[in-house]
């Protein structure tokens, strides 16, 4: 009679091992899927960030200042307009 009792116990142990193994495989698959999804979201977020603007070229800024001075000398810009625009350009340089 003891053999009959062991068989149901062995079946239960076997079933438990199969269920535990299946649960481990499923959990690993879910974890892998979550990691992949997180990586995709991170890549998408990085792609959406605007690229930093390049620093303005100092030669370009100097040319703008010369052009402003020329416009002021021609009377197209007032002294105040010239100073305002010059301040903006100088702020770009720093």
C-alpha cells in the first residue's frame, strides 16, 4: 500500500515542477518584453529631444555688427535701435 500513496505524491511533485518551470519561462518572457519596451521608449524620447543649437560663428556675429553699424550710419536705424540689436548680438556671443 505505501507504493500507491507515493504515486500521487510523485505526480503532484512532477506537476508542481512543470508549473514552476512554466511560470519561470513566462516571467522571463514578460521581463524581456518589458525591458525591450523600455529601451524603445527611451530611444524614442531621445529622438524627440531637439538637437542643441550650434554656437554662432564669431565671424558671422562680427559681420552682423558691421551691418548694423552701416545701417545706423545710413540713418536707417536710430541710436536706440542700433544699441538694442547690438545687445542681442553680443548676448549671442556669450
